[in-house]
């Protein structure tokens, strides 16, 4: 599984919310998106280790 669809989904969910640093949902999505963006290669390595080709994945 590639990291790009996951990052795109986090960004979509983040954009659906009003930018409000006091809202835990926005805060969590924003910082998860930023962290994964900054550590894209590490997250891809993680996905490669935990998601097996035979595992069902979202489309």
C-alpha cells in the first residue's frame, strides 16, 4: 500500500473541519498529516512492514 492515498485522506478530513487549534479532532488530523508528510519514507517503510499484499486494503 502506498502512503499517498492515506495522506490525501487525512488532508481531506482535515480540510472538512474548520481550522481550530482548540478542536481536538482538527488538532489530531493536522498534526498527523504534518508528521506523516515530514516522515513520508518512514511511514512508507512502516506500511510495507505491516500491510501484507494479501491484506484487504481500502480503495
